[in-house]
C-alpha cells in the first residue's frame, strides 16, 4: 500500500464554510441560467443582466 494515506479530517469551520457557500453558489447559478424572471422580478435591468450572462456562458435561452 505504498502511496496511500489515511483520509484527512475536515475541520468544522471549513465544513461550515462549504455548507454556506454551496447553496449560495447554486442559487446564483439558478438565477443566471434558469430564472427568466420567475424569482428575480426586480425590473428589466436585472433581467437583462441575467440574460446577457446566459449568452456569455453559451446557454441557449431563446
């Protein structure tokens, strides 16, 4: 078993950071990729910003 090591233990502060960051990043990805104004009804500016973000990422949106 050369080259294998025991799995490292994840500290609680690092785990807490990931538990906060992952849902926030998923929400941002949803708003940019899938929303189309269903949640982000804050006006035309945010809608156009998300629409341009979809085009930038190459996601088909129309």
